[in-house]
């Protein structure tokens, strides 16, 4: 159970980092 939660945390943080990078690109063009 804890392994699943850890995997979800890792994937969630990974998605957050991806979103940060994706949103950072348009900000550079503004």
C-alpha cells in the first residue's frame, strides 16, 4: 500500500515538474 502511495507521489511530482516546464515556455515568449 505504501509503495503505491509513494509511486503516486513520484508520478504526481513528475507531472507537476512537467507542467512547470510547459508553462515556463509560454512565459518566456510573452
